[in-house]
DNA sequence: GACACGTGGCG
DNA sequence: TCGCCAAGTGT
C-alpha cells in the first residue's frame, strides 16, 4: 500500500544514526559536502574526512581559496576524485555568485558542478527543510518493495521514481520523512540480508504481502574493477598523493606494466585536471608547483 | 540509456 | 576467494 508516516518517523526518532551532518547546528555547506562525499561511498569512510574538511574549510569561500592539489590530497582515498574537483568548482561558484551561501533552490543547485537531481533535492530537504522528493538507491529499493511489492527496484526511471516518492510525501515533516526512508533502506530494507523483523512498516509492506518474491527485473550490471582504467588511474593518482614534490615519469611507470593502458590513463588524468605536468616534465597534483 | 568513473569491506 | 555493494553525476 503506502508508507505509514507516523510509524516511520517514530522509528527514526528511536534508531536513526547520530551523524554529524544531521545535527541541527550543521550548516548547509556541511550538508552539501556530506552529500557529495556520500555519492557511491559508505558512511564509515566519509565521516572522518568530512570532519577534516569542515574544520579546514568551514565555508565555501575557504575551499575556493585552496588549490586543486590541496583538495585532492584532503580527499584521500574516498574514490571518484573528480567529485573533489567539482565540489571545489561548486564552492567557487557559491562564493562568487551566491554570497558564500549554498543555494536552497533545487534548480539553482542542479546548475552547480557535481550536483545532480539527488544531491540538489537532498540539500533542499536536509539543509533547508523543504518538502521535496529525495530519490536515491535506498529510497528506490524501499518504494519498490513496500509500495510495489517487488523484490528490488528495476532500472532507474527519473520521472516515475520522482512521482512515486512525491506521492508518499507527508504534508508535515517531509524532510525528516525523506531522511527516514533513506535510513530505512540503509539499515533495514537493505539490498541483501534484509532485517524485516526490525522494520517499522512491516505490516503495510506490499513485498511481505506478496510473499517476498525474488527480484525479476533485468539483471543489474556489476562494475568490474581489476584491470580497468579506473584501477590504473587510482594507482597513478595514489603515487602523486603520496609525494610532496613533483615526480619523474619513471615513478608512475612502475605502478602498471601495460604501457599502452598506462599512457592512456595518465593522459586522461591530465585531461581531467587531476594531474599536471611541470615545465620540467615532472608530474604532480594540480596547482602545487 | 549505456557506460565511465575509485575504493575497500563484507558474506 | 571474489562477487556484490555503497546517500550519483556527466557524457
């Protein structure tokens, strides 16, 4: 059927994790930083880095003043380092065009680098308390089960997913409701090993009523990693994060034996602005020489 | 809509 | 061990 708002909010009050970006004193900037870091990245790895970032760059203009190299080094091994570059670009735009205040308007947010539909709505809801649907992979899974009675969500369908979630949004406490839906997907209604015995909306769950059928949609694509350009780029970047001085190419050559792939990946890192070459031909993180 | 894009932990 | 998974975005 639907999702029982009161039961879900009660469950949230009892069991929600005390994460720093959920505290009342957390700024919109703190929320934005958390949302970018959390893209495809587990909470446990984000939390310590988030604390470092907010202490070092408490407002967008502070980050805008840092170099790309500083930002990439501070990003550490969170993964997908282009996120760090885009967040720096977003911080620059916010400082320059928005008076150092994170915008609250979804469309304005979506216009900033690295901020798509999910992140824009998450900031609008969690930083500014707006009543808007927030659709991430957790929410899609919870809705697929509790509302549609399926074993899991099928491929994303932006407009339909948004409509589905908008239909569930309560008039009051919508932002908390959204956070609770995500939390439910993260802690209870998980992809595998669901904890249905702990579920606050067990009684209303269409998946339960259907006898918990297995997922029958198209097979999900699993991303490989070993041997991919992603792995090689990560290895190359790790060398540069680990040195304070620009290095000769020989130091990069040792991380991967396939010459062709190595060159291609180094080129793409230069292209992406994740690596720079000095006038003397050495390699470094950008903006540090 | 498919694919590229990092990294590490867990069952 | 290794496949699967984790609060997506940009092209």
